[in-house]
């Protein structure tokens, strides 16, 4: 399932608070964006324990229990972890990864909040979650009967909210600072091949690894930093993160270049740093340039003038990187008015920005 509307972490918490007490909610989303952590946070916020069941590892009897003879009749004994006396949040993770037989076992639990004769305690909440078919994860088609019993939302990774969470939870400062500079690298769609890819979870893993190796507090060999980065992130993001760690000897290099106090690095051995700075500069332009030329204020006018000068300076060192800085990548593009002004100074850039003329 791929819903036309997506929600952020804070949006989803509001939905769970308002909807989940009366209707079971199903959270769709790519692996590693924080679905499980958010449900656990929701349970903690409302003061209920959270019991998680992993759908891909369940058999029907794990839900409905096992039969026992009681006099002249039989009854099912539900599992101890489900059959509780006090209300709780029941989190059915990877619900759409379980077999059809297990899905059937969930019907009454989701719709009526009961298993055989056992009813969930009053005030209990049921929440499900799963990956989408396009995520290259283990998913099975959910029956229409099960789909129709749940309130469906699709979660997306929100860089601003994740950065705030990362700061509150003490993630490694390199990871936090990098995502502040490159929020578009927080998440990448799962690849078709078997390789790591960037998600909030994988950045958290990299943070843990950096802390264990003492990165930032003592010198860590470049080979180790390379190994850690490529073990957790999308290859292109790993390369950029490594370039970022090299640039830490001058943390504010991009700001200094914008201020005119430093120049683009031009040595061949600094090409990876130049690439990182160019990408960060593009991200800054995407964030700060107004969509309309009428939105330019006094301070912004100075920034626009300096930005055009920086692109011209970059083109002298590496014309391809200058093209990359201003070119549309199919999803995000710099404002048309800015592209037109850049082309006036550098007509050759029209090769990659011709759609704006």
C-alpha cells in the first residue's frame, strides 16, 4: 500500500492519541524510519506498557493460544504475554509479513479486541505496522477484511523532528551536524540490490559505532571511518560523510567561503571535500532562496550576489560540480529567477539548466 498522504512523527503521535483508543491504527512506512520507536514513545506518553509481537515470526497458536480440556468442553489458553489483566498497547509489528493463517488469527483481536473468550483489558490499544511492497522487504498481501478493519497512515522521515530527537538523545555530534547540513540524506529509498541504505535507524547505528570507537575524542584511522560509514549508509551518502569528517579541521568552511574569508579547496587531494561543500552549498540554496524574486530582502540580496559569485568561482575549479550545484535533480530545483541570473553570468551552464530558460 502506498497512500497519497504521508505524515510526520509528530503528526502520527497526534493520530495515535486521538484515533487509536477507539480504532486500531496501521502504520505504513519504509524500514528504519522509526515506526517501532514511535509506537513505544506513544505508549510511554500515555502511561501504558507496550507489548510487541513480530508478525514475521508468529504462528497462529502464538495468537489464539493452545486448547485445554475443561470438564466436558475445551477452551483456548491465550499466550501469557497477551493475556494481561491491566490495559496495555499491543503493537503488531510487521503485521503484513505474517502468513494468511496468522492474519486470520488477528481478525478478532483487531476488530473485537478479544482472543476466544479472553478480552483485552478495557483501555487497551492495538497498533499495527508494516513495510510497503516497494521497500524490498518481506511483505505479503493483506486480506481486504483485515485492511478494512484498520485506520491506515503512511509515515515519512522528517529531518527537523529527527534532528531534535537526536539532540535530545545524545547522538554523535558528527551525525547530527551532518544531517543539519544535508537533511536530504536522512533517508533514501531501499535499493533493489543487497546493500546498506540510509535511514534514521542506520544513522543511529553509525552514531553508536562512532561513539564506541571514540571518534571525535581521539584519532580514528581513515580506514576505520570508511568501514563504519559504508557499513551503515547508502554508498553515496557514506562517501559524503567521509568527506565531511575530513573537513572537520575547519568546521565552518562553507560559512567562511560564503563570507569571503576562505576559498573553494582546489587541490586534487581535496576533491571529495570540494564535492561535499558543493552539495552542502546546493542544499543551502534550496533551503534559503525564496521561490519568487519579490521575496528578496536586503540581507538576502547580498547572499544572492555572493552565491552567484561562488558558483562562478566553483566553475573555474570544477565546471561539472558547478553544473551539479545549479541543475535540477528531477525532484528539487533552484528557483527559476536565480537560474536565469546564473546563466547570464555563465551561459555554458544552460546545458544542464535549459528547462528554466
